[in-house]
C-alpha cells in the first residue's frame, strides 16, 4: 500500500513516515521545505532502512500533484502540509487562509481526479476554542480563537461537506493536542525556525544555553500550580495514531473524528521540573504575564480513539522530556 504524505519532512510528518515504513507501507512525500529540511528524507531512510520517494514542491500546485498521482499508485493520503503558528496567523491571516485552505482544496480535487478518496487530515485541539468542560470530547462544540485555528475548523467543515456530497470518500480527522518529544534514534525531531513559540522547543533551547531563560506565561491560572495545563503527547505515539487511522479506513468506510492525546494534563512547571530531573540539567525561568489567547487547561478525552482506533499513548512525560533533549544533543 502506498501513502502520499504531504508535509512529510516536517516534525509530525517525518515521524509518521517512519512508522508507516516500519509497518510495510510505501511512502511518497511532497514538501516545499518552507519549515523543514531536505536532509530529513535521508534521516527517515537511515532510521527505517527503506527508500522514500520525495517530490519538492507545494501542495497548492495541482500540476505537481497530478504528476505524483500519475507516477505513483497512491492508496491513501495523510495531509500535514500547512502553516501552524498561532501568533503568525494573527499577524498574517490571508497567508494562512490562502495556503492552508487552497492546498487542501487542490489536494482533494486531484485525489478525486485519480479516484483516490482515502484521506487522513491533521487537525488540532485548537478547534475546541476555550474549553467549557474537560476532558474535551469529539462531539463538543467547536470555535476558533485565531486564524490558524479557523483554517483547521474550516477544513474540517470542507471535508464533512465533501463526504456528505460523495460518501465514497473515507476520511479521518485527527485533533492533536500538544505534540512533543522526538524519535528515540535522535535523528529526527522538532526544528522550529527562529525563536520557538511552543513550550518544549523553548525549554530545550534554554537547557542548551541558546536562550538565557524561559518566560512562563502566568502562574495565576486556576490550575494545580497556577501555570497552564496541557495534554502533551509523544510525537511517536501521535505518528502511530496516523497509521491506525489508515488501517481504520482500510477496514471501515465513512468519516471519523478522533482526539489524539494522552488524556492527562501537565502544567508548565511540572514539565519544566520533569525535564530538569530526567536530563539532570537546570532550566532557568521567570514568571511573566499571561500570553493573550492562552487557556488555563486543555486535555483530551481519548476513549473514542481507544475504542475505534485501538489507540493508546504509550510514552510517558519522562520519555517526552528525555527524547526532546537527546535530539538536540545529537544534532549540536
Ligand atoms: C503550552 C503552555 C503556554 C511557551 C499551541 C497551538 C496549538 C498547537 C500546539 C498546532 C501554555 C506555556 C509556552 C513559552 C510558556 N499547535 N508557555 N512559555 O499554546 O497549548 O498550543 O501549540 O496545532 O494549535 O495553539 O502550546 O507550547 O505554545 O504552550 O509558559 O515560552 O506553555 O502559556 O500554557 P499551546 P504552547
């Protein structure tokens, strides 16, 4: 079985390619390298001992997509490619709407032309907006609090309408919580451009002395220790969730939506202290004001993914902290 992975040299995409290859799938990647490096292809091949077919280009380019489908008999598509920085989306919404929406629409149109209607879409817990009740369930009301989240919500609706118009499509929508960690080999991991927006890449740069200290955005939330609580999931567990989704639509037909998290929330201070303990290294930090748009707590109800996908996160918060740092040490 051959899987086209859009954004396959990215953080989650590359880990998913490894899990697919390890389970005997053939992998084709399209990536414009706007937020990743070509060398990740050879790292994926080194980790798995398998070859990957790579196409440099943009998912908005329908002619390139047609070339890929002409040259490869694609059975499934996993669609990661898209911009994903919340702050950047607020500053440049048109760039986010144009890229994230158009790439998805063009991809689906070409898939239809080649009668390939099996799609796994990378969505986000951000579509739940400000949680009114926890843990978050897939049938909770949806809202977006920023243009990035809006694009994810719009694409979910586009895919639901697509399925309603033609239920020969088989679609899985995966809502990620907070992916962190890296492959145990230390060969692939998270490589944010510039100053990281997200917590773990920032912690790693402070531990690695690339940044002087971590700013903890608020310790006056109504949480275990006043700092923000999130559902951190190891990127390898997340990748396995994508393989299970392919297997799901290979067996059952329809459209399915799942949370991919651990079901457990950790606070910023708990993550910082775990990181220091596991890696035996200090992480300097200071408490500053809350970041606008942040919520106090967010974590997943994972029952549906467990029952219907057989998904259960295996890796611990210690694994996530150890693997995140190992990747940086390995790639100094
Ligand atoms: C986690 C916690 C911060 C940085 C975002 C996107 C979401 C998804 C995952 C794509 C919060 C605190 C952070 C820092 C801090 N991305 N923090 N200092 O905001 O939960 O989710 O990334 O799908 O869509 O919204 O993740 O890692 O930015 O923040 O104190 O320098 O760490 O306040 O409590 P977030 P995050």
